[in-house]
């Protein structure tokens, strides 16, 4: 107890509760300070409660706004009738194999094109000289007035494909989202490699570079027979057989692969172009497009058949020691090879043909290596890098050559550059379909770079080896000055061109044999080459006939065999007409017919390129990428404006007309982005489909039972093996 009578604890409590004792002034000051602290705490408490209320009100407002916007978005989605209730940005793609398609023979195309071809063959057999004269006049007119079309194609397609491949479109798959490539990268590259090996390399490989060496392109920065002419000759050949050629094939292959494996349409040329006018492959305009593709392929492949038969015939004469028999032997060879082609088409021996193709590819590799090793190896090792550099350095000048540069240039372009562009256009449907079939699951970037670089690299190397060997043999027999330029012929008996001019060269079909005749084992090499040429002809004609058969049967992957055999006969008939022109006129007639027949399809190629770009702009992946860019940009702007440095992105619905709506400027209900993935039955009637499960649905919403495919129906009518079977290693002789 203290003097006040309180216990210590009571005293402490009293001290805490009682005002501090002191002077009146001190007591007054203390009361003022204590009141200030209490007021400050009250103000802080009020501020906290006010902030909490404001935060709650803001949260409530945001929640209400979220619910309101979600309701608006839900009402919008409920009002939108997307096909199969899936937004176009979420469609994984559509494969033609999953579509319900009724294939069949397009009698109008078969009858119309067949009648034209048979009429032409009859005219050529009855009056071959008249056909030659008329086609020569047509060639002259086309070259002078429309030759630029082919030049624009050769340049424009390379630029377009590179732009597509290196842009946002490059990552689009040629298949469904997440689909793996059908073939491994090594197998795919090997098949593209095989596509670059064919008749053209053996026929033109030594002939073309040697011709340019003896007679350069008008305006070329080197003289005939000079050191610079060696590199320039190989570079000029590389122009004709390299990237520009394969760009023409690639645009068709890319378009076919995209619309078949990504958009679910049949692999017809018309199926690509029809999107420009909203039609389908059954309209008159579409059928004309497919007919033009068939005509171009027939003439382009027949040209290879013709020159191949000429070279086989000459080889048989040389190896067998027979006297020259003119074109009679070549026509007999065409007959025999056509029988082999028809037997392949009718019997459906796809595996046997594929086996022959693979053997031929290996023989071609062995031949190239053999010539490289036993030929002028050191010369070739030195000339190849220089030729590639020359090609890259002179590419603008070579591509810039045109018909306005005088008669000499007109003659050169008509005989070489423009003729080649036309020939590749005529081969585009065939080679394009092949490259498409082996590229399923690849991205567009992989497809473009692979098709442009792999086959063209092989061809350029082959031309460098064969052409370089021919040039070396010619220089070995020539008299050279101190600078290495030709000033005469020292040994005419060993020269390919005895007097050193292009006019003294042997016939084009004989030059390859003249080159190998000066190498060890000439007899064996010549015999092997004859066999290779025969296999190339059968496999190429078989594949081209198959593609034509598909084009005339609404894209059927297993076409009727009799129709395939019919197109093989038409091809042989055109080749016979070319041979009937006789001698040097055969090669000139080949050029005439190819350029004139390819011109209409060149226009189709331009339309295909435009249609492809239009389709790519509305691809689901492109739509998603657009949404991604817009959504992130809008969210970041809003976040910085409202919260400064510290904010996170969330996903929430917006009103359709909101400034923050990702798709405010995109009409996801437009026909061009929705109609393509709406499923139909064989008759074009709408049918329900579940994209999540990948199944067709019945009226009760349950999956439909598996139905026999149209391919199975077609097979019962005597159709050949599937296209994929035919595709493996099948574009031999693509050039």
C-alpha cells in the first residue's frame, strides 16, 4: 500500500488513466498534444475506411462491368452461327481425306481434251510439215508479243515464294495444327533430290553448257572459247535449270498442298483458283482451268518423251554399231515404252515402278560420281565454285535479257531462256502435285526453301560436272593462247566441235555419248545410260498420266486405270508428231509446241498465286496471330495508362464495339473465313461435325459409323494404287 492507500497495481492503473500531474500550463499543453494525436489517428482510420470502401466499390464496379461485358459477349456468341460452333481462328485445319467427296470421271474434260489431242495427232501424222510451219509462226508471234509473260513468271514466282516463306505465313503448316510431317526430313530431301534427276540432265547436261561456251548469250561479258566463257556457260545453264525453274513448280505444289491438307479441297488446279470468284470445281471456268493443265502436262511430258526416245535410239546405234536409222527407231522406242507405261497404269504395279525409280536414282548418282572421278576432277573442283559465283553475280543481267534487244537476242531467248520457262510451266502441274504429296505436315517455310534449293542444287552440280567435262574435252583439243583463250583447234578428232564452232557440234542427242566416248569404260557407261533413260521415260510418263487422270476425275486419288492409259496414249501420239518433224526440226518443233501450249496455263499460274495469297490471309493461324498482336498491344497501353509500371494482363470479355476488343476490326462471320470449314456430304448438303473429336455427327448428335470412302468405290471400278504409293520417288525426270 502506498500513502494514498492504493496497491501498486491499482496505483499503476490510476497512473495510466489519470491525467498527468503538473502545472496548469503543462497540463493544458499535454491535453492539446494528446487531442492532436487522437485526431490524427481518427483521420487515418477514416481515410483507411474510405479507401477500403472505394476499393470495394471499384471491385464491385469491375465485377459488374465484367459480368455485363461477359453477358454482352455471350449474347454476341449466341447470336453468331459459326459452322459447327467453332470460331474460324480455332479451326485446326481440314484434310481432304476427311472430307466426304464423290469422285468420278469428268466426261466433259475427257471428251473435249481427248478430241483436241487426237485431232492434233491426226493432223501431225497426215501433214507434219504443215504443223511445223503453223507452230513456228505461232511461236514467233507469242515470243514477240507475250514472251514477257514467261519472264515475269520466272522472276515473280521466286520473289513471291521467298516473301511468303520469310513472312508470318511461313510457319503455317501444310496440314492440321500439330500434324507431324508424313516423311522424315532425310526421306523428304531424298525424294526432292530424286525429283531433280531426269532425262533433261542427260540430254542437255553436256550439250547446253558447251553450246554457251562456243556461242555465248548476246551481250554476255565474255567471248566464245574464252576463260570467262567456261564459268559463264555453266552459270547460264544454272539460270535455266535452277531456282527460277523450281519456283514455277513450287507455286503449284504449295497451292495444291495448302488447299488439300489445310483447307480440305480436292487437289485440282481449279480448286485453288475458284476461290477468286467464289465458285467450285464444277463450274465451266473451273473445268477449263483443269483442261488447260492437262493439255500443258501432255505437251510438256511428250517433249521429254520425244527427246528421250531420240537419245535412246542414238545410243542404241552407237553401242550396237548400227547405221543411223533416223526417227524410225525412236518411234519404235516410244511404242515400246508406251506399252510399258500402260502396263504400269493398268496393272497398278506402283511398288515395282517405285523400285525402278529408286534404282534409277542410284544409277544416276553413280554415273555422276564416276564421271567426276575419271574425268577432269581438278578442273571441275576449280570451276564449280567460280561458276556459282558467276551465276550469282550475273543473275540480274541474265534475267534482264529481253526481246527488245535485237534479233540475235530474240533468237537466243526463243531457243533457250523463254523456251525453258514455258517448258517448266507445262511441267508444273505434274511436278507441283508430286512435291505437294510428299510435303504434308511441313511448314510453308520448309516447303519453299526445300523445293527451291534441294533439287536445283543437284541439277546445277550435275550440269557443272557434265557440262564442265564437255568444255574441258573441247579445250583439250583446242589451241590456246597465253591467257588460256581458244584461238584454234589443235586436234579436231578429239574435239566435240571439230571446227570450234557451235555449227560443228554433233546432234544434241549424240553429244552425251561423244563425251563419255573419251572416258574409260565408254561402252558400259553408254549401255547403262540407255537403261536409265528408258526407266526415266516409263516412270515419268506413268506419273504424268496419273496426274492427268486425277485432273480429269475430279481429283480422285485412285483414278480409273483406263483413263490413265488413255492419257499415256495421247502423250505418245504427241511425241510421235514431234519426231515426224525430223532431224533438227524435231527440237525446234518441240520448242514450238511447248511454248504455244503452255501460254494459257501461264495465266492460270498467275491466278493461282493470287488465290493462294488470298487464302493465306484468312488462315486460322494468321487470324490467331492477328488477335495476339492486337490483344497484347491494347492491354499494354491500357495497363500503363491506368497502373503505370505495375500491372498484369488478364483475359476478360469486352463489348463488341469496345476500343479494347481484339477483333473489333475483324468480321469472324464473313463467308471467306467460315464457309471453307463447313462440312457437307457427297452431295453438298450440310452435315454436322465435331472438330474437337474429329468425327461426323448424326441428327441425334452421336458420331456416325464409318462409311466406305469414295476411294474405295473408285477402286472397285479398276482404279490404280493410291497417289501416295505413286508419289514415292516418282517425279524422276521432272526436268
